[in-house]
C-alpha cells in the first residue's frame, strides 16, 4: 500500500479542524431545494408553467425534503504545494494523506493556502432507489426528482461550506470558494483519494466507481483553501473558459451555466 505523503515542515492543523466533522441536518438548519436552481437544471428559461404541473413539481420537492436527509463529513489538512507529479507539473498534496490534486487550475487555487478543507456530501442510497423507481414509473416526476436532488445536495454542501469557513474564521483563516474534481483540469480520479482521506465510505456510505464517479450518484466532493491572510484567488470565480465540457455543454447552449452565482462548483 502506498504510504501517505508527509511534509514535516507543514504548519500543524488546529486540533478542532483536523478532526473529522460530521454534517447532519436539523430542524433549525434544514437545507432547502432552490426551486430556481432546480428548474434551471431542467432547462427552464422563463416558460409559463401550468398550475397543475407546478403542483406536481412542488409535491416531488416537498417529499424529497421531508424524506431524505443529506449526510456529510469534512476535515482540514495542511497543504504542500512544493511537489510535482510524474510529468514534472506542479501539484497540490495534502499532508498525511494520499490526496494529490493535479492540474494548473487547482494548483493556482490552493498554492498559497495554509490548509485545505475536504468535504463530501451525499443524499444516500434512499435517494438513489427513489430516483430509479420514480424514473421508471413516472418519467415526468423522475426528471423533476433528478433535478431536485442535484439542487438539494448542493444546498447541503453550501451549508457545509459555510460551517467550515466559520470554524476556520475562529483561527483567523479565510476560505476560498469550493473546487470539485472534474472542474477545470482537475481530474475526476482525485475523487477516490478524497473519499479515502475523509473515511467517507464508513462515515457516510460514499464510494467511488472504477470510472471515478461517486456512488450514490447524488453526492459531491469538494476542497476549500484556507488562507492566513487575503484569499489568493478571491476574484477567480468559476468560468466556462477552463471547463473541458464547454464545447458540448447543454447549459451554454441555453445561455446559462452549470453553476449558480453563489456556488463555487462547476
């Protein structure tokens, strides 16, 4: 088994940030499906929605929010930006793990960060089973549920994002926007090492397929840079220019994007 990369010169992570923190919803902080975001996933661009259809959509969303509870885990690691990959390109390694984040976009994102917060969130297998059953029996509701699940897991990740930044702020650290594998030139193959570093299979039931996709499918992994001073790329928001799917993207064809204005994932 490959030994984790260790940089003995790295700054020690504060104890409360270094420990895995589980995300669970409660009545006071229940994530909500962003209806506009869900409709955008469905390709909605201002068309009139008949009252009957609107009611069917809302029923799907309400049942999802009532029955499915997102679960997540986050943990902070020290950043080592001094290494290179097999091709001699700069890469980001997280101290004490096998996480190696390759690609110039993620390197620019994290190279000046002291720490990086890894996050994983999933709607779980209950949502997966509901997606399959509904899609087979009620195609319209199945399409709505698929879009609603995507918006729902993003809402949960957004809560996790705010939680880790609040915890980091207590140590004088500022957080960047979150960056997920598959965005820019950061490969999806990073998913497996992130899931392993978070022990997310045991803690939240998240696994990675041989093709580096997450299972359950309505799941997200992400990384946030934590900086001792000004965030290095505070103005570098997601853009289509660095996305490998830009030439075939259905969102661009509809003159929109796959990310919303308040999210940092693409």
